[in-house]
C-alpha cells in the first residue's frame, strides 16, 4: 500500500463568532495517500476551505487529530511541506511574474544560481515561458492563475493544496488548465488537494472525490475513481465517467436533503 | 495639456477677485487721503490709487508681482533683502524637519504595526499631539532647545518635524496594513519570518500610501519651518520676512513672502509627485 500523507481522524473545527459557534467541520475522517489527486466538492459553506486551511495550519482544529507527513500541520508548514494556491492569484503587483515566483524561493533561502533555473522550469510547466519579465497586470486572469500555480510549484513541496484555483475562469480556459494540471501532476507526482464546485472538474481530475455537506460540515461520501491516470478531455463522454459523476451528484443531493 | 485651460480659468478668477477686494479694502484709505488733501476723487482716480498705495490693506497682484521681481531677480541672492536668500533658509529648515518627520513617522508606523501595545498606547498621543496649536507651543520649544544649545536650524527642524511626522505615521500605518489576509496567509504558508513579511510584502505595499502622505507632510513641514522662523526671526527665512513685514505694516512684503512660501510648497509637492511617478512606474505599480 502507498503511504498516507494526510490523515484526519474525527476532526472537529468550530469557529467562535459573535452569533455563536459555527461547526465548520465535524467528525471528519480522511486518509490521503501519496500521489493522490483528491477533490473536495460540496455546497457553499460545507467546510472545504476550512479543511484545506486546517491542513495548511492556517486554522486550528478544535478536536480530533490531523497529521501531515506524519507530523502536526504546524511542523509540516514549518518544514515547507506544501504549496498553497488561493482562489485569487495573489500576485504582487510590484514584482514581475519571475519575481513573484522567486518570492517563496527568496524566503526559503534557495541559492541565487538555482532560482533562475527553477523559475524557468515552472514557467515552462504552466506554459508561461517568455512571460518572466512581464508584470501581473499585463497578463490575463487565467495566465495570472497559472503564474500563481507556478509559484506554488517552484519549491520542493510534495503536497499542493488548491482552493478553487479556476473558479473565476471561463469554461474553455478551465478545460485547458485542467488538462495542464493533470499533465503537471503526472510529471511531478505530487499529492494534490483540490477544492471545486464543478462535478465534471472533480471527476476529470481526481483519483479520489470527497463529497461534503454543510451544517455541520462533514464528509458524506468518498469516491475512488476507476478512471485511468491518463485522461484525455473526451474521457468525459465515456459511460464510466458519467457514472462517477452521477454518484457525486447523488452524494451532493443527499447532503442537501439532510438540510430540510 | 487639456488640463491647462481649467487651471488658467481658476487662476484668472482668483486674480479678478483679488483686484476687486483690493479696490474695496483700500478705498477708505484713498478717500481719507483725498479728504486731507481737500481734493475730489473720481471713481477711476480712486481705483488707480487703491492699486498704488505704499502700505495697502490688500496689495494688488501686480504690486506683489513687482515686489517679488525686485527681491528675486534684481537682488543678489546673498542679499538679506533677497526672497531667494530667505526662501533658501526656509527650505533648508523644511528639508531637515521633513527628513526628521519622515524618519520618525516611519519608525512609529513600523512599531505600531508590529506591536499591538504601541498601537494602543502611542497612537492616542500621536493624535493628541496634532490638536495642540503649533503657534502656541513653537516659541516654547524654541526656547527650550535654545537653552540646550541646539543649532537654530535644528530647532526649526524640530517644529517642522512635529507637523510633518503625523501624516507620515497615518499613511504608513495604513500602507503597512494594506496587504489583505490572503497575502499574509500566503506568507505564512511559506513559513516566512515577520521581518521577511515586512521587507517583501508590507513595505513595498505601503509605497503608494507613503507618497500620498509625503505630499501632505511636505506642506506641513514648510508651515512648521515658517512658524518656527517667527520665533527665530534673527536668522532670516520666509517666516522672518512675514514677521518683519507685519512689524512695519509692509503688507506687500508680507504677501510676497506668503506667495514665496506657497510656491516653495507647490515646488516640493511637484518634485515629490515626479519621484512618485518614476518610483511607482519602476515598481510596476503604475501602468
Ligand atoms: N474565519 C471564520 N470565522 C467564522 N466563521 C467562518 C470562518 N471561515 C469560515 N467560516 C464559516 O465556516 C463554514 C465553512 O466555511 P468554508 O469557507 O470552509 O466553506 P466552503 O466549503 O469553502 O464554502 P465555499 O464553497 O463557499 O467556499 C461557513 O459556515 C462559514 O461561514
Ligand atoms: Mg471556500
């Protein structure tokens, strides 16, 4: 069996707000293995972002156990175990694309000689070669998002956490980026945690689909994909694909029914 | 170039209004002179007189213009009657005070952003400091500093700093806090130290805010220097010219010193604007 990279056991996370506590996560159990591509899908407010942020040590669980690479999320963060791609590209306007990708490398103290090499490599990985000296505002939204993915790939983290990275993009660009993301995943063999609202996107990308439901946020279904790792875009028309998509939709519906 | 016409219109309107007020305010003196000389003044004679008085209540623009011409172009700049000489003295004190003000402002802003205690304890004092009328405390500060044998230019600089650090603090605090939670979270995911976050994120993000407050601060520091010169008038400067002018009722001199000060302020704001443009452009923050 492949090794477990992220493990959540009976995880609770409650936000204390002025309107009383909000149970963003309740009794979440999940194992993510090395090399998995895991998608989190569910209605708004079901705790997808919260879970990702807990893994990233940006939120503190209030109960249960969470380990990343066998250690606590904080230790994992300090060991720079993951790259995190936020919903907005979050590029620094005063840095060029190359400069933005260099940012984490500078912070982590990579030698200068190595930086140029790494920047060139990740720019090529997201098909942005030649844009190194451009400023963010000179790029389209999709290109900016790719640049922010490149930035998360620039350093040696085995885990890539992405929170609706393509949420703001149109369907065509999204398809394209999905293809590129799969290709990238295959080439880098990273473990990816990916939040999305799109069923086709989740099914197309993932080896494991985690369906969540809100109030309190919990996991209602975990679907192991039977699709091959090699996935051309038109795999989305195969019966196998549609069957998985159907199961995801059922899972989502169940979560909603719980609401009433 | 399109913007020049509205500006010219406004300037023309100001001059027209200025002339009207000059006539109205100086007319009583013109009439009383005529009365003593026992002559009748026609309207046009009265108007002509109001624009050529030696100590008018409100000098006409061309009188001030002539005075400025006389005290700049026609005087050696080393002469004590040269406006440029006095302007230079004021500018030096302003520059020194502004430099102090920027330094102090940035220092305070950085500590306020980094230490919560500073935010709670120092910020109220900073705001309170600006509610004290500077005209009242400037002479006291000058006396105290003189007793400490501080150079006069430093004493002026201190007053100037007192007025100019405030906009710098306010702008810098806002600028250093301008990066949103996402960008700060991102720094956390890189496990960046707080000094790295400061140098790589907070400081560059504050640049536009800093420039905006520098422009306010420049004008404030000039006011500070001029006010200080009212108390240290033996050393010259535009403030000293103002004081001397009001001693002897030389309204034309007062107004020309005022205009010189305004020009100086405009010049500094213009230079800062140019630096801002170049800097932000080179930083890639202006498109
Ligand atoms: N910082 C916070 N403080 C208080 N409550 C929060 C906070 N962040 C999230 N919540 C609440 O926790 C719940 C889960 O939020 P979360 O952002 O994880 O949802 P999500 O699944 O990512 O939703 P979306 O699909 O809209 O992004 C929501 O009810 C939200 O209001
Ligand atoms: Mg979310």
